[in-house]
């Protein structure tokens, strides 16, 4: 989601060392240094990662896109100037910001408004897959082409699409001559058991690392997935992607201006309970999302009507459009 920011920083600061502090799990994505960015492992609970950041400092500029609780750490690591968004809660998190931008007043993609509000200057040029070099992935058993990747996993059960629809979608693609590849995280392999217990189709769930998954997506005819991190990976690889938005905001996490050349369709159903107007503890009237956890409690959600409201036919229509190379729109209701 921060790729527009990285692109703009490189355009504005052509000869400057730019580092991205990120979880170790993501380092392989940046191994070939896209935009000349150096990825540095970061875990506030591990002193070793803090030492590495300190050794690379002091820092002329530190950009904190969302979590202002890291401002004291940024200052301790030698940041001369700290930039971020105002309005984090509790208020102490904002005290060390040297520049505090406001959230946009109109709907905008997170990556777009982070780049536009936190760094002055011309917007970065629209993304092309050639902008992102990749390290070599370890070999794995490749499916025959053409194939479609159906990624079942997500960060919450409230983002799961109904099991029967996944199988119906797989059968529909199969009839048209596509190999079907099931995908999910290492802790989500049980989702494939629920959808395809007989393993009628190729199952790579939990069997690929991040670089291997990127390689798989790069050669895929299409991917369908919930609103989750794999959808962002599909943009980097240029894979035609259909993202199913349930509790999340398609305005915040959808395509955006920077990704307008990426073949991407965001599908969602209108539901009254997607009614929360905050993200990262900032409030904006245009935000429509749901951060409720899964359960039967008073402020929980027991049944994801938002995901159940996305019909199979809508996904099929979006797939036809993307496979024809002419998506009708990047966001559909």
C-alpha cells in the first residue's frame, strides 16, 4: 500500500538513500531494491532490529504513515524531522510530529493520499510492473497454463467468501479451460479442505513462500481473492485481480489513481452494518468500514452478510471483463 509513497520519494530525492522499515516476512519483496529502496527488518520487540536502524541513521526524514506511537522511537533513532498524520489517539502519539497532515475530506485510496499529503510535489507516474524488479524465487511445481489462482485466505473469518461459491467459481473457470490453483496461507490450509476436500484442483495453499507466490501470480491469467494482502501483491505482479470487499473499505484499499493501469476490480455489496467511519483511529465521514471481530458478542459480527452479499454472477462478470482485457470499471458496487 505504500508503493506510491516510495515511487514519489525516489522521484523527489533521486540520489538519497531511502530505507523502508518493515516486518522480516516482507523483506523478500524488496530484495531487488525496487525504486532503489533498502528494506530494513523492523520489530519493536526485537532490539537487534532497532540496532540495525540506529546504525543506518541518523535520519534526515522519517515518515510514519499511520501509527504515531512510533514517533518517540523515530526520535530516539536520530530522526531530524518526523512527518505523519494528525489525529491519532491518545493525543501523546502526535506530540513529536514536526509536520502533521490531515486525512483527506473526500474518498481516496490510502496509498494515494499518503503520497500526496505527506510529501509535497508532483504525483508519481502510474505504476507499471516493470517498475518492480524481483529476486529469483526458489523453484516449485508450476501449474499448466492458462491457470487462475483462487486465494481463499484472509485476515479474518469475516472476509471469507461462502465455500460453495468458491467451488462453483472453480468449476466455471475449469469448464472454460483454465487450470484452477487454490491458494492460502500456511495456517489457512483447512479452507481448501472445506472447499475442495477431494482435491479436484491443484492445491498450493501453504506451500509457497512470498517470492514463489509472486512468481505464481505473475504468470496467472487471473486471481480472485478477498480484500487481503495478496490483492496488493497481485498489483505488483500485474495480475488481473478481482478483490472481494466485505468489512473493508474499497475506497481506502481499492485501486486508486497510482494503480489505474493495473487490471483490478473491487467488488462489494451494500450493507447497513458497514457503518464505521474510522481507520487507524482517524475519523472521516466518507469512510465506510467494519472493524468488528468475529463472534456473538454485543459489538461483534457472527455472520459476514457483506461477503455473502457478493454473488457468484458478479465475480463471473468481472472475470469475463478482465479476461477480455477491458475491465468495465475498477470499482463495482
